[in-house]
C-alpha cells in the first residue's frame, strides 16, 4: 500500500482548520506562526513558502520575516529576542541552513523553548528523549503521525533507522523505542560506520531511510512485507524536466514497491507530513497559552 | 579479561586528586559537590556516603544536606534554589528516589543545568543526544570512560543495549551511536517489548545489560568474544551473608565469563565508575567557572 502523505496532510489540514474555526468562533487565540528566512537559497524559500501556504489553508495567522544574506548574527539574534517577547506569535522557526557567518547552534539556543515549534532546542530534544511532553521535531513527528493514522502496528517490531542526523535519524530511533503508541519497537540505528548495512536493513519490519543518498536502499536490502518510510529528498539531474532536475528518495522506489507492505513515495510522502507536524506543534503552542 | 571498575575508579580518583592539588596550589577553584538526601532509604544513604567519601579521597569539598522524609516539595525546591544561587557550590545532586509526595520531575527541572552534575536535566540530556558538550549522565559516562580506558574498539561494532531507562539504557544507546570515540557503534536498543531478546543479544559485539533482573543474560545469549557490561545491581537473599543479601548483576557472570573478551563484575564493576563519572562532571563544572 502506498502511503499518501500529501492526502493525509490535506486531511489533517482540514481537521486543524475546523479546530481553528471553532477557536475563532469562541474568541480564542488563533495560532500564529512566524518564519525567518535568511538569504535566497531556492530550496529554503520553497520550504518556507509551503509553510506559509499551509498556514493560510488551516486558518492560522502567519508572518514571514525575510532578511538579506548579509544580516549579522547579532541582528538575527535581536529578531529572535523580539519574537520570543511578542505575545502575538505562538511559535516560530528559523529556516536552516543559515549563512556560514552565523552560528546555527547559538541561534537555536536563543529560541524560547515554549515557541520552538521545530523542536530543535536541546530542552525539547531532551524531554522527547526522556519521554516527557515536548515539541517533537517536525519530520519525526510527521512520520509518527503517519504510522498512527495508517494504523501500522509498531509494538514489538524491529525497526531499522538508516542515518543518525539530529533532525531525523536520531530522534526517530528514540521515538520508536519509547513506551508509547506508535513506539515499543526494537530499534537498530545504523549509519556510515555500520559494517554490513544491507544485512541490518534486511532484518527490518519497519525501515526508515534518512541518509540523503539517492536510491541507497535497493530491493535486496528489503524484507518481504516491510514498511518503508523514505525521508530522502534528493535532487538528481533530469534533462527531460523543465527545472532540469527531479526529486528522488533514499529508496529505489520502483524496485522496492512490490516487496513493501507500506511505502512512502517521494515526493508526496514524508515531505508534506513535515509541514503538517510543524502546524500541529504551532496549534499546541497556541492552545497552551 | 575482567574489567576492574574499582581499580580504574581508584586510578581516576588519584588523577583527579593530582589535578585538584595543582588547582589548590595555584589558588584556583576547588571543586565542591553538594548532595541532598531525603529520608532514610538504606541504599540511597549508602550511595550518598560513597559519593562523599570519593570527594574526600579526591580532595574535593563536599556538603551533605540530609532531610527528613516528611520534607515538603516546596521546602526541597527552596533548598535547590539556594544551591543554584550558592557561588561556593559547583555542582549538586538530589539522590533519587524521592518520597511519593514529591514530584521528581519538578525537582530535576529546578536544578540549574550548569550545576546538574547528574546530567538528568532535559537540557543536558538533549545536548548529549544532539552531540553537544554537556554533563553526561553518570552511569553512561562511567561506562564510556571504562571502554575508553580499556581501549575497547567500538567503531563499527554492533552494540546491543538491554533496557531503555532514562538513566542508563536510553542514554547508552545514544552515546554509543554518536560520531565519537568511544562511539560509532551500530546500536540496537531492546526492552520488555522486544520479541526475541536472546537472538538480539547473540548479535552483540558489545552487550550492555541494564534491565534490573538478576542473571537475566545467560550464557546462550552471548556471542563468543563479546564485551559484556553489566549495569545491574540487584539484591538477592543470601542467608549465608551477615546482611542477609548479596548483590548480583543482570548477567549470569559465572556462566558468561568464559565466553566474554571483557566483562564487568558486580560489585566492583560499573558501580564505582558511576561515582567516578559524577566527580569528573563536578571537576568540569568547577573548571568552567
């Protein structure tokens, strides 16, 4: 079965809109997300546009703060301080990557954890790892929501995560091993230093590919009936496209699709769920006021 | 080879003492650890005694704050506020467990992260999980130190962690999978919902047993040549002892010792290293002032 991330994202957007309409009717606090975009990286601009568009669709308020690539770290930190103190903003994100002259860690640490809807601040990350209530990082939260809405059984399953990044692989491995639903998986976290990654993948009931290498997961690395979650969004050249490229995942989709019990496509799989999760966090922030 | 946790702890205690002697000579800041003990749980009292004794041996200053089991949460939080603000205290711990009428989470959250030498505050836990500098939780830090000092190769090894507690299993799985030395393991985290825990353990080059069940790891769960780290400290009745009990680990030591390339005994294995790690954190706190 193909997991329709785009369709699910639309469904949840409508649910969020219904909830926000109700809040509006009762004169409550309408969720308001701010996004800070520095420079003109086209991928970053496109991600931020998607987020703003989703806000509109769900009835959220949104504010886009666009700054030139030449902004100093100090100026950016001042903007963050303003957003932290702005009662009208429930949550905000600073789109990564930032220009080289700005320290991303310092920026992340400056965000008030109660407005950190990306879930990147260490205090939110730590609470997640300790099983406490927190803002979950958007991509892992989107995947957990997907598993939940598709009623995919996770308890007692063997999950193999490929890639140990702070934004996907590591938090996914933590979330799926927790005592929760979805969760309660036996989780193996693999990465570039893993000796025989194919053998590890072959053991997976649930395989999370988040390594950033196009079509890394081949058919012979996948067990019959496995659930395949493809987090990769890789641009590969394609002269037949007007843009000159197309998006492919970390999984060799065409070869794997027959073996998988569930699989996410790229695009329209995990990507739209990441934005959805960000909005769920923003609503949570607005309601906790 | 039997890993001599007690001996290594003594060696490091001497190294710490040498460093503190040097600090004293130069008129620097002598590390000062405070421990808060609530009630009269004999195990807790014994742990705290060991910590104070280690402080003395390493030339640290120590303060023991003993409170009756009837102390209110508010009173305890006031003590923590005082310790947070006390310039003379570099780090402090509140010995767990606390009486039922006190919310442990609230207590942990009240500790200033820069004095949280137990590494339990979410911001320290999150930094650890994100690979940032932080106070590592004492038991995992002690084990990492052991692996390091015994020059046990971890890169590319398959590590199986049994038990997903916040104080041992989960942080161990995170630390060993990080890009670090020791680290770079392929890590499988197993727990009560794991379907075939014996098969998982059999795959381990490095096995971390932290499940709290006496002799849970039997010989047929261990691969020839594996490194065995036994975190269990279980009291089992023993009429032949004056105390009426003896301590056994989570590993069936006598059956496993022949197969293991390295193994920690119980007692005198991981236990003394936990106290050592706490002291390393305290020195780090003192030096960062």
